[in-house]
């Protein structure tokens, strides 16, 4: 397993993980659009830096 900063191409996996968590805690899925994901987590000066864990070079959902 390795860990790295999230990239634009991780959006689908991150969204899937967020939706799974929301379902688990019985909450509605978050309004995570690609544009929000890029603005808040991926761009160079994003307010939050999101990191993902990779298993066999893939983010696992």
C-alpha cells in the first residue's frame, strides 16, 4: 500500500468512497461534483489536501 495526494483522475473512486460512507451512516450522499473536488482538494492552493491510499496502484473503493 502507498499513500499520495489525490489527483483529478481519482474523482470517481473518491466519490464512490464518500457515497459508501454516507450510506453507512444513513446520510444523503455529499454534493461532490468534479468541479468542487478539483477546487477543494486537488488544485495547488486548495484549502484542504486530500490523500488517498493505493493498493496495487489503484484507489480502492
